[in-house]
C-alpha cells in the first residue's frame, strides 16, 4: 500500500501561493495562523508593509508598502492581467481597517492616460481602491502620456499641465481621499492636490499603495 499525501487523502484542492505559484504546505506555523492569506510564508514576508505616514503639501498621507522589487513585480503582474487574487494579496488583510479609517471620504484616483486604460481595459488604480467600498469620483484626467521613469525633472514639473479637472462642482461638503499605486517623486500627486484644492473640499488626504524609500 502506498502512502497518500495529505492533499490527496483529504481530496481538497492543493493550495497554491498567489505570488510564486508554489504549493503551500499546511504544516508551517505561518500557514496555520494565516489560513486566509493564500500566499506562502516566504512571499508574505517579502512584501514589506510599512504603513509609512508622511505629508504632501501639508496634507496627511499614508503609504501601505515600501516600493521595492517584490512590490514592483507584483504591481506589474497586476497591471498586465487584472487579477482579483493579487488584489487580495495586497489589500485583504486590512481593507476593513482602511474602510473604517476613511469612512465619509470620497475616493479620487490619480489618473493614468486614457488610452493606456483602453488597452488594458481596466484602470488598475480604480480597481485596487474599490476594495475600500467608498464612493469614487474620477475628477481628474490625464490628457497626454508622460513616462515618469524616462522623463527629466524639468518635464516632471510640467506634469500638472497635462492634468485637468473633469468636473468643476464645488466640493465643500466632501472629504477627498486621493489614491495612487506608486508614489515616487510626488509630482503627479502634488499636481492633483492643486487641482482638487480649486474645488474647496472640506479635507484632503492621500493614500498610496506603495512609496519609494527616499524622503
Ligand atoms: Zn509564495
């Protein structure tokens, strides 16, 4: 008689890590205590949450993850093929806490160039922050494609010129939460804040999925 492996014996589908696709062993302490995680202990530890608090133009901002190679490749994977499973890896652990913290806010996503979204058929920033279950208003649009990584600092300063308000309604009854996936120089976020300020919201806060270490 041949000994069957646990997964065969129990007839349960084998759990596979959503990040590295390796089988998740049931016997590690991590997987006994993080049954809902669906990522292996190694990957879980590699995505470094830092909940870093900082300020953008005097407004409170929080970044959830440190933007490193692991987070970068996860984001790339997420942008390339919209994947709810991956979204869960990013947010599931604390979506409740974030929904409560930002209760009463209206989410405004930092825009990407529309044609990019059309190719992709979804906007990853919008999809990502839907998990907060807050009302969302796309108040800002990007009118021209600018590649952050290749642009010079001079060009970056001009980013604001390519961002426009899509709606000029007064926001004095609203608290606004500006959201984005990656925060590097902050120039795009600052340009968005300046646009939103024109609509006089009660409050502005910033939430980003990840931020580079500097500053
Ligand atoms: Zn893994």
